[in-house]
C-alpha cells in the first residue's frame, strides 16, 4: 500500500472509463493467472508493494527490493516486466516505506520513499529525476497522489500528519498541520471534484477532506464528523481507501478485537459512513488489507488470513450487488503460502482485477472481470407496454454510461434511474441509486455531486449567467433568502437550454440534454400524471412502480438530509405564485407536488420526447363494461384487454384509496356521490368512466 493517485488510475482507481450497464454484475473467471511469463516479478525478497495502472493498460509496480536493498520500480507492457529507468534500485538506500502515483494521462510517474526525509523522484521519458523533498525530517508512513491538474501531493507523518503539494519546484502546505494525529497506514486519493482525501489509523480509521487549492489556514475536516469505525492497530492491521469516477469513497480496514479483527468495508454517502454489504465478512481475522473499486462503483477487497492453518494466505472478495453480500472471488485462497503487502487495482482497459503481493518474491496476478450475459445497449426505446425496458448510452461527467429506460404507465419514456446514479434502485437505502442533487436551473458543472463544497456566498450575478462555464460550488441559503441561487427568480424563468453555453440569466441549462436533444426535464404536470398513472402514494409504492423512484434526500445549507426516507424530484416548472422551482415530494406516508427555493439540491429524472407514445396500428377499439352503475359499492369491470392500474377520483380531483382485485372495485367505504373511474390498460391506453355510488 502507501500509494494512491487520482481517480483516473485505479486506486487512484480508474484508468479509463467503461460502460456502466444497469443491473450489470461481474462473474469470476476460472482462476488467477500470473502477470508475465514468470511467477516472480522481483529478483528476490520484497515488501511494501504499490500497484498503479495507466490509461492505456500499462502496469507499474514499486516495492522494497531486498536483492539490492533499495526501492525498485517495474513496468508491465502487456507482455513482460522491465525495470523503469533500466535498472533495479533507484533509491540511494532503504525504501521499506514507499509510494507510487501517476497522472491521469500516464505521462508522469512519481515514486516517493523514506530516505533523507521524504525523497521524491519523477520518471519522464527515459530516466528518473530526484525532486525537492517535502521534508528532511525522518518519516516512515506516507502516501502520494496526483490531482486532475497534474500537481503532485504527499501525505506523511511529518508534524503528526501533513499534506503538501509541489508547485513550480516548491512544496506548499495544504491545510493545517497535525490534523490526523499522525499518519499510520497513510493513504490518499484525489477526486475529479478537486478534493483531497486522506485515510489513516488513529484511534480508529479516519478520513479527512480538503480542497486541492487549500492554504495552510484552511483546516482539514473529519469526513462525516466521526471516525469510519473502530479498527485494530499494529504493523500489519492496515486500512485502505478507494474512489470511483463519481467521487464516492470506500474504505476497507481490519476491525478491532470486539469484531474479531475481520475485514470490513464502509462507503461515504455524502453525509455519513454507511455499511457496504454484510459487516465483518471474512471467515476470520485478517491483515494486509487493500481495496479497489471499478469506475461504476463495484468494490473488491483482498486480505490475508492469519488464523489457524491459513497463516497469511490471501483471499479476494467481491460484493454481490443483488444480494448485497460479500463472497470470495477466484477461490478461497490466491497464494499457496504467506502473502503480505497486498495491493489491488482495476485494469479497466483489459477488464482485469490485478493483485500484487509478497510471497518470498513480489508476485502479480490478475483475474478477468468478465461481464455477465447482460447484452450491450443498442439505444433501443422500451416497448409500448407499461414496464417495458430499454436503454440509452450517453456521456455524463466525461464518462460513457448506460442507463435503463422504461415505459411508464402514463405512456411516456422515462429514465428508470436518477441522473448521476450507477444503477436502478433495489431498496429505499440503495445509495448507488441515489444519484446527484441539482440546484434548479443548473447543469452538470460538479455542484450536483453529493460531496460538493457548500458556500453561502452567491455567484454574481446570482443566476446562471453568473456561473460562466460552470462552478463546482453548491450555493446554499443558510436561512438568508438573498443568498439563494437565482434569488429573485421570475415566474417566466425556464430550465430548458440545450447546454451550458446557451444558458442565460432567465434560462438554465437542462442537464437531461446530455442524453440527447430529445430528452428533457419533465414538467410538474407530467410528473403528477405519472404519479397518478403509477398509483404512487408514498415511497414504497414509488419504489415498486415502473419508474423505481427512490428517496435520495435533499441538500441544503447544512448538507444532505433524509436519504432513504424522503424523495425530492425537480420539475422544469416554476411556481406561478412565487417563482420557486416546483418539485415532487414523497415521504413514507404522503405524496404531493410542492415548490422550493432554487438553491435546494434535488434529484433529476429525465423524460423523452416522442412523436407518439403509441402507434396508430397499436391502438384498437377496446370494449369496457363497468356495472352496476349506479352501484351500492361493488363495481364489476369487464374488458377484453388486460388492466394495468385502476384509479378512482372524486369530483374535485382527489385520488382515493380503493381495493381492486378479480375485476372488482370495492367502493363500499366511500361516501355516496359521483366518481371518475380511470382504467389504465396494459398497452398504455386510458379509459375513464363516470360512476354514481348510492
């Protein structure tokens, strides 16, 4: 471990972007295979392995090389391993603690090691160049990472935990010193949101956050406000951090004695650390933990068992996203003996999970991440029956993604998942399905990410034209209405510009246009019609509907609140009375349309414009009988077409709860009067009948 770079490279984790196919799971190949023609990569004994992969699929490996008692770096070019720079041993002396990182384009490779302070070397072209040292003080634990801008950052035990960046050959302090109470098992990642995240063990596993542009006066923040979890301490009871392409953070660690020192994984959901899969899932105590995550957020973990007769053999685990449980991946054990200093990375170019570890020598093995039988998306619209599925490919945040589409009971084509999510929702607390939280009128400029920076300072001017090409800051009111994003918005404002460059002071850019010009935000009327058609009254019925709506919470001046219990969904409509944005609100017991200040962060669900939801050849004359009418309470339905949904409303338009089964509507609990019975047929057609109850 003791490495990490920015999220384009695995662990640093992502080398290139792969298609995210809704519902896509991975199945293991037959076995782990050696990377290269020989089982051993190092010339002799080794320790402190670091593995990174560039954006064209080259593997880089650093380790302490006992054969020369120096640090060595090798490269695998797809066929064989060779020393980077031509020779083993690039340091002047010992390098039992070292780190390896690479920039997003794979052109600049950095190696750091404990030596005369913290030594830093850069490889460009054919040779290594030693750079200025961040510190000449004695250090051991440290990590390095490269920001999206190409700037190198280091994190070390100097001053009880300090981060520095290299600018024009000079090291600058990032945030306050001593923030992490040391840097045991130091790890660091930098996201595309220009946030720096450090991870270390100090009375529990702790993750801290700051900006890449932070000065020495900008304090580090403990992410989530508390430690990730209690953990074991000691030389090999390690922790590790990974980040996916949506800047979601994952931490793997060895739990404390109370939890039998088993491995566990947690994820930051934008507000707090939440459990990933079943807790403490290894079959016994472990050491030497490492984690890697694919671009679409599928985590893998490796750990070495130290109990019984399995002394330090290593095992890989994968998360089954269907059952939300961990299982072994590629067999019970990978090594045939003691395996230490595990490091894990994802090769997205060639679709492998890659593992480096020491077993007398450094060994590197990989296993195929073969896609399941889910077919590739061909951008086919759903069929004409409610619930029929399709898919669409598009670019979102610079990544090619595939989303599931669905034909709603209203006859419209919808995304079946929120914009910014990685999957269709499977439960109310399925955080991978939550997606991003947009402010009304804003587009994909990074502000919508769940961990974006909060600011009470409004842009100037305080509307879309004040953002120019974009701004990753999430503007929050903090009870001050004058700070609302787009404060003083008029009822004539719109949110339908095709891209950021065409946004104006009165027309925000529609983020759904990233899918295609025929996609857009729905109006509040379209949302209301869909809720009626799907018979949605609270969040359980919303999740069970064809649209698979999920309560992703809302973001305001205090951060994200109520994920898993409240659903907020923006429409493109403005309140005709206040100029606020109109939205859908669903809780555990109610559903209504409402309006809110434009600075609120809410989910976005896109709808597609189609010439006609149903072709004329698919509409036939349907015979429907509703009797007896008038009725004393039991209404019989006779039709030659399958019924999808039944809705009953009173004369003022209120939808009422009724029971429908075996082609009978039970209206016995309703007062006498006139009602409208709406039948939604399987082909999407709607038929309404006026019924009198007496």
